[in-house]
């Protein structure tokens, strides 16, 4: 990695984003249109996300399973809204094993249809319910305009699919998962979302209700970071999935589905990154602390390397993910640039003077206001306080992100032109009343390229509920959050 | 799960296999030809395999990454042997996003071509080498005759791809991985393989050398359970992947690739299963100990449930994966059958008498010869010895499997008819001399449906090397292992 600077965020946030994703080696363009390669640093972050989420899913009673990549076209067509939503984006296998297939197979864009079909085989009575299954998989949606992590033809995700005996239980589960997502985004990615219900126009194709996590990026655009769908009996009816109830009646099951994807990596980038590169929250960082030995002579090299390995061993023992960068062909400055660009939370420097003094220099990827660039700490203190410092850094990133989101949330806006000015000049979240008329959404889309991100959950709602629709026509049926979005 | 018995192994091993995979809920047939659904119990075993292997890969310096599912047809065609080997099995995407594609894309059957292409972008000089990357992914090979886990159109696997500056380093890496696989199979799956070099006819399409792990199943047929390929400069030349050497010369990199798949789950089934169902080695078992409360009255139910939860908590604290089966609509006997079928290593029973005595009944999935079916142990002893018992059980499964493999290995066979009789009547591994003439392999395939599984590594070779070829014609160039295989 060279020292060339990234495009500054202020010059072009989009160019900065591409620069940092490529040059922090998170991902690369592949020779296949719209598909990306996730490089080890990016995949390591995704693995940490997977581990964190998977533990949360298991703690809430879910098991993992695996369903087929290829789905018969006729399955996708079973649910009318579903096929309408997904058909334009399908990749289709027409030939296999040297022959044309009798029925084309689609590369899964999502798996409701095939999973519900299997649930139909496994469910007889209420005793077989609920089924709480999650799948980690790749999916494919043929997008015309792709962006690394944010919108790619192929992406990695988890898709949860549950089946329940009652509507109430399924609805509660949709909510439960929304809260798992929110918890994960706040406490792992330090990317605090606003949660709420999607308007009809933004609902998942085939769902009764879609709940979403909407996070605000540093360029003041919203990122839909995760969704949880209450599917009612729509897919159960399409696939004929019934069960015998406790009262002996034959009933359709109620289902939910929910997912987050590698898009979250893009969200992390745009929540914390700066002109020096990525900032990776400690819980997600494949390497939390990098140790750089500094030396001129061979003797110094040997002595600093020994100390670096010793410190590495002690930090590992304390559960810190740590790495010594002992590449001999790079000078320390080049290493600093590289690890800053990659967003490693902390760097420890071990030089000859540190050996003399028994100290270590600690450089933090983000320097708290009013503090010095580096801290010079006694070795033991540097080591023993490291886990706590990482936790504090994680918390600080979250607090900063909440503060930024709130500073860019405009509440109580009642005038169409004010909303437009805010969205065009600053961006951010604009809270207004809405009559529920889709024509208002259409107009906002045309005039200011903004959409209703969600009807915010009570926790995020403005204490004084709006009374009039932002359009100026009609009463407010809901409070909604508007934003330009990814 | 009903109490119907499985097809006995002695009646039909193939039917027993299908019965147990389906009825232990490892997997199910999907509506998509040749693709299976991996159910939570089977996927949980695969997850434990992944974790074990992944730790070994990381300990040997590898990182994970992710490459595209779809590969341009022209890439597959770059390496002549490679395309010849894989073309008949390809699934091909011809349409996407509502249009016919200009160039068809194949669903990856393996990823050498696209990964080497990317390495070409990332490698400039010897300082960028070695690259040690692994990918966990799904792949697709359109098979005509499929069997759950053993041969499916889609399967899950890991594929490692490394690039090196010298042939020696790449060859050593091929070997290193073979040993990682062997270690994993022996100590996690308790499925001890014979390792060795493949003959030319069984080499990976495009490789210079293929090393394999060959395990012997309970029906005395061999299962190729993992392969590690030295690819020479074949793929580097096909994709033009060069680097500047330390001496400043432009050279092609040397590459390796290696993989194991969900086939390992099938291997586990056929290594340890019996007429009662699966036997899952403790390291792979999603649940290592199941606790079944036994009660008649409500009072007993409440008391045994409390004790079961208490024991569960203590075992969890000791790192044991434990589960209480408190389903109220099933009697204990039905639960025993189910967990035996699923192969859970140990079962603890908590009944009213146990509460009185402060004891627990321990039932082991495989009862050591001469021991009683159940052990009645003081509660503390049952809990405190559990981790040790699980380790011992793991070791015993391995030792049994080694003993079975050795008992069914026929060494020093020098006569063609003797080999045929052994392979037709008993099966197993037959060690003979071989001239290296492919015509001998052809004849064995036709006459006894057997193949050269490998040229065994020194550790597995017969101390007294054979001198004549099993065909009766010519000298033995190698000792080889013959078997009928999956």
C-alpha cells in the first residue's frame, strides 16, 4: 500500500468510499460484472460480525441450516408480489450437465419459497412449531449500478426464516429480531440505527409488514442496514404449509424472515471512516492492536523484536487480537500509514528508547479531543489497561455516532420547502407528519430524491407528535423519517 | 421421529445410510434435483468441523476471503486439462437481469481460475508471497447419480489457494495441508485415513500432483475425504501470474489448492454409525450430553426438571455442550430412541429415585465391551468426570476405527485373483505392487470395480516393499492401495 492520499471526504464522499474500500484492502473488483472479491481484511471484519450475530441468534433459540442455491423458477412464481419484486433481478441457470434444463433454475435472490416448501414437509402439528432457522449464504440480485459492499450482484448474508402457530407469536418474533439487529449494530458496529416500520412502497415483496434499521452515514444519507419481515400467511398459503392446531384444526403457519448482509461492512466504513482511512470498532477488528518495532542497527532490531513478541504474548493472554508487524522492507512510517488506513484501533511502538525506559508508545486511531497524539506509558500499564481501553474506544465510537445522528436529525419540520432545503443542503433525517398518501412519497422522490425511511418506533418518535402532513394536505396519520438513502 | 427401525447395515448398507441420514435429521432431499437440504443437526456437525479446521488453517498462517460464485466461461477454459475435467459438470447462467448474457457464466465447480486471476492483480514482487488464502463456499458439479452428503450437485466446502515463489515451498505446503487434513480427520472425526499420492488417472484436472486422504468406511469401501494439489505453474501460466524474484527476474508463481467438503459428514456417518443410528464423535456433536428427566406426577416433573437444569448449568460451566430434553408430549423411551439415532454421545437420566439417592444414570451411545448398559453415578462424580469421559470416548472411536481399518487392510497381495476375491467378497484396502501402467488400472476397474486409491505415504507403506506388479507383468514401480470406492 502506498502513501498516496485518499480522496478527501469533503471533495467526494463517494470517491473517498471507493478509495478506502480498495486501498484498505477490504475488497476488490472482480472480473465478473457486479461481483466483488472480499479480501482477508474485509472478510475478517465480516467473520467477526458473523460470530457476534450468530451468538445472538443462538441465544434467542435459532439453529443454522442450509438450503439449495438454485430454486426452480416455478417456486419464485408462487407468491405473486414476490415474483413481481424479484423477477427483474434474477440470474438464471438454463443449462447444466451439458444439457438444457427442462425448468430453468434461478440463483436464489432470497429463500422464502424453497424454505417454506421444506417446512411443509417437516411440520405436522403445533408440536413442531415454532421452527426457528437461520442460514448463512450467498445470494444474487442482478443490479444495474453496483457499489462495493453496498450494492453488489452477489452478496453474503444471513436469512432467518421462522414459522409459528399464531400471528401474535410471529409478529413478536419479527420485533425480537429487529431488536437483536439494533443491539448488534449499536454495540458491535457502533452504528446506532433508527428502527421502525416501512411504508407500503418500501415493504419486502410478499411481506405484510417490514421493519427496518436505518443508520445515518457520515455524508448524511441513510443506509437500510437490516430488515425483519412479518410475512403473515402469504408464503404459507403459496406453498400450502399447514399444521394441526392444539384444537385439532388445520391451519396455515405464520412466518417471518429477516436478514443483514455484507452491506454492514459498507455501513461501518461510512459511519467511522475519515480522510486517513477506516476506523474499525474494536469488536470487529481482526487485529485490535498492531505492534511496530523501531530500529536502526541489527542489535536494536533484535532487541525490539524480542520485546514486541513478549508484549504480543502478554496481550494475547489477555484476549486481545494483536499482531507484530516485523516486515523488514518497510520503514515504521509506511507501516503507520498502512495500519491507520486499515483502521486498526491501537498501535504500540517499541523503540530503543522505550526499551531503556521500560515504556511503550500508544497511538490511537482516533484521538480524543484535547489529548495528545501519542501516550507514553509504562510497559505494564500499557498492557494491563489495553482491554479496558479497547472497550472504552468501542463505547466512544457508539456515543460519537449517536451524537452525530442526533445532530443531523431535524424534528418537527412541518413545511415542504423547509424539508427540501434541509435534504438538499445538509441531508440527515427529517421527521415530519405524513397522511399516508403514497403520492406524497412520489413527489418527495421526484423533487428531492428522498424517501420515507420508516415510521419510527416510539423510542425514536418526536415527543410532540406532528398533526399535519408535510404535504400541507390532510392530517398526519404517522410521523415518518425522510432521508436520501443508499 | 418414530420408533420404526432403520434398515440394518447387514441387509443393505446403502439403504441404512439413506435411512440414518434422513431419520437422524442430518439432511433431507430438496425439491431441486441433486441438491440437498442440510438440517440443523447435520449443519451443527458441519459447523463444528468448520471451526476445528478453520482454527488449524489460521494456526498455519492462512486467512479467509471470498471470491465470486459466478465465473466467466472463458476463465474455466484457460487451463486445458481443467476445462476438460469440469466442463461436463457445469451449471451455466445464460440470462440475468432480464437479458441474455454476452458471455455465459458458470456456477463455480472450484475457483482456481478466478482466484489466480485476482492473485495476478495483487502480486508484484517476492515480498507479496506467499499468499495463503482459504475460502468457505458452496460449489456446484452437476452429478448424474447423487447421494446425500457423498455426491450432490451443490455442496459446501473450503478451498484453499496458495501462491509461492518456489516449487519446493509450494510442494511443502501441499504436504503441510495433507497433514492438517489427516490430523483433523483422525482427531475430530475419528476417521483415520491413509494418505498418499494419486495416480495420474485420478489426479485433479490441472494439477501436477494430487495427494489424498482415503478413509475406509464400515462397508469396506474407500471414501476420498480430502485432497491437496500441487498445481505447479499450470494455473499461473494460464492466467499470466508472475512476480519479480529477489534476483529481479520475472517468474511465474507456484500454486497449490486443497479442499474438504460436507462429504466429511457422510464419512463420519459411515465410520461410526450402527443399526441404532448415528454415533457422533464428541468434538463434532452439537449436543454432547442430553439430559432426560423421568417423572409420572406433576411433583416429580417439577423436581426432576429443576435438577436437570441444575446439572445442565454445571456441565455448561465445564464447557460441555448439553441440552435438557423436557418435551412433555414424549415418553422417555421415545426420547432415548431419538437421541440414540442422532448419535448423541452420552445421555443422563434424572428420575425420582435418582433425586432420593443423589445419583444420575449415564447411558453411553457405544458401550465398551464387557460393561453394563448404564452406569449409576453419584451426581458430583457424573458431572465432574464428564469432560474426561467425552475425551476418552473421542479417543476410543479413533482407536476402534484404526483397528477396523488395519483389520481390513490386506498387505503383500501379489496375485490378481486373490486381489479380486478379497475386493469382491470382503472389500477393504489391498496393498500390491504396480508397474505404473494405466492399463492395469483399467482392467481392475472393469473386472472388480476397484481403483488405485493412492501410492501410500511411507508411514502407511508395507515394510517389505512389493517387487512385482499385481498384473503379473513387470516390476513394481510403486506400492499402491486398491479399493472399491464411493
